[in-house]
C-alpha cells in the first residue's frame, strides 16, 4: 500500500513537470512572434563590374568623301594614269586630255596680246613726238610774231588726242592679256588631278575616248570615281586595298 502511494506521487510530479515545460515553450513561441520580434533578411556582397551588353544593329559604312571625276572641257582622253584600286594623293595627275582647238585659241590670244602691245607702243611714240612738237611751239610762241596762236592750240589738242589713244591702247593690252589668261586657264583643265587622298573605285573610260563636261545624272559618265577610305582603313586595316594600275 505504501509502495503504491509513492509511485502515484512520483507519476504526478513527472506529469506536472512535463505540463510545465510545455507551457513555457508555448509562452516563448508567443513572445517571439510578437510585434517587437527582430526581422530576418538575406544579404549579398556588392561588387563593381563592367556592364556586358551587346546590341546588334544594321548599319552601312559610307566614305567621308566621294567624288566622280568629270572634265570641265570637251576633249579626247590622252592618258589615264590610275586604275580601279589605285591609291591617289591630293594633286596627283589622274587624267590628261587633248583638245587641239584650245591650243589654237591660246595661240590666237597670244598674237592678240602682241598686236595690242605693238599698237600701244605706236601710240606712245606718236604721243611723245607730238608732245615734243607742242612744247617747242609753246617756247617759240613766247616770241611775238613767230607762230600763230591757233597753231599752238591745234598742237595741244593733238597731244590730248594722242593721250586718249594711248589710254585706249593700254586698255586693249589689258583685255588681250585677260583673254590669254582665260584661254590658258581653260587649257589647264585638260589636266585633271586628284582633289583629295583616296582610292579609285571606278574607271569608265580609256585613252582615245571623247568626253565633255556634264552635270547631274543625265550627263555623260564620269572618267573616274574616288572615295576617301580612311575610315575603312582605320576600322579594317587588314582589308586595305593594294595600289595598282
């Protein structure tokens, strides 16, 4: 009987202890889930890196400068010193034309200059002679009765006319020289040089072809086409074209 009482007492104590532990855990869980409970967050390490993004867009490379070479005067192609793919430099001779009529015009202009200069020299000589005669007459007229006053007046008018002829002859010389300069400048257009550094991309004509000035798409075809390929050479140096004739 006594043994049973001791066992019942121990069982009650253990049961009470277990109930007490369960109650404490529930109280702690309730306290942890309250409004003042700490919040748990996830963190990562911040690092500085280059943005690696590739965007593919359609594009077309065009030269910075592109020109089609036309002649300014009509003539026959005598020589073409370059060909497609040739590299050229500013001022380099590209094409030489021939036009016999321009040479004839220049010869006529040179003859006109010489003729105008001869007329000027004749007028200057006559002015010098008439002016000398007039000065002598003026000196002689100072002696009363030697010369009539009208003769002196006529000599003075002759000198004035001679001065006008000299001025006109001088203007003729200037006009003849201007015509010669214009003819020579026109003849200089028979030589065509490169306007800038670049590469020849098109050659349409060969020596012997007759060609004249053109403007716009409706004109004759150009002799050459030159482009400034410096942008292509800088981007693709291995693709630089080779010089050629």
